[in-house]
C-alpha cells in the first residue's frame, strides 16, 4: 500500500526516492503537516532497501520559501494549538535528523526560492544542486528571528565561518551562480534540466558499493565531532574492515563490489588493524 502524504509527493524509480514539497501556490512554505509528511517520507525511504539515493525538490516556482507566516501567526495569537511533542522535539529537528541518519545520500534539487528554513533544509542535505532560477537567503534576521533548521551548524561547515557570517548576518539574496561560487551548491543547470541533473548525480553514487557509500556518509557526518585524528583513524579502519567483511557477502547486502583482485583479503585487513594499534 502506497502511503498518502499531505502537501508532499513521493515516488521511487530506479533506486531513487523523489520527494517533492507540494504547496506551489505558497512557494512550498512550511506547514506542520508538510514537515510531518517529510519526516515520514524520509523515514520510509531510509528503510526501503530498494532506495539507494534520496532527492528532495519543490513543485512549481519555489523549493521552499521558509515558514508559513500565516500559520506561525495563528499559533502565536493562540488561534491554533501547537502539539506538545513539537515543543519538546520540534518537527524541523526531527526532519533534519531523519535526513542525517538516513543511510542513503540525500540530494537537494533546488528549483527556485530557498529562503530561511527552506535554505537550511537544502543545507541539511548531503549534495545540493540548483537551477538557474534558484535564489537563496537566510531571511531570519530581517524578521527579527534567530536562524533555525540547523543553519548555524551546517552553513559554516559548508562555506566556512567568515562567509557564513556574511550570508547569515546580512540576509542578502543570492543567485544560483553566487551560491556556486562560494561552494554552497555543487552544480547549476537550466530549470528544465534540474531533475535530470539530480538523477545523473544519483547514478554516480548508485554505481558504487552500497555498504561503502553508506559508511562513508556516516563517518563524514561524524568528522567534525571526532576528538582527534586518532579517533578518526580508528573509525576509518573499523569501517574499512567492515567493508572487507561484507565484500564476500555482496549479494546479501546488494552492494556493487569491484573485482576480487582489488579487494584486500580479510586476514590482511585484520593484520593491518593490528599493525595500526601503535598509532
């Protein structure tokens, strides 16, 4: 049974889960229902063994224009109730953590305006592609609000601290080309080619080893949190040994493994681990 998602479309084709925010008349501004749908869709894709890559995009002219101001005002004025769980673990946090924890790489295909929380949704993805129509802004301070959706965490890690301060404190509007120049996005293509470009990037990932890609994503996400290079090296050699262990079980895990000659034998990996204990 295919699950229905409010304000969101979900499709899986050729090992790619395509998740489309679907409030085009509001430039896909956030509602609680859309956030809940996105969390469920990301979780469903993460658990689907047929899914190798997740792509997030927007319907119409916008990627995501941030929070729906009307809905926010209704909560502020007491005309709408904010669920208790959203006070303890906000949906935005659960969405970002779901993307972070998903074993598959997540690609943002930014088709239009990505403002405030919408820009930070893109930052929370592993790879960002943009159409020539894309625009980016950290609009929070213009509204007297503190950035959320992980912006203060992701932005300096992607573009560097000095550039992040410029982007966040000025709240200037950026074109797609400017975003590319500062390393915010990986590629800019014409509007009509964006989804095809996202699929090309997805297949560049899919052709590689399943377990290796997933473990590399996990360690890269942990890289800034490692206390020292010793801890990073330990995590790497454990992951390397695990990849060697799964090479003989490729059919079970669905990995695409290189020819045997290029795979280090298990006993050699064990020996290598012992040899590096002196580090």
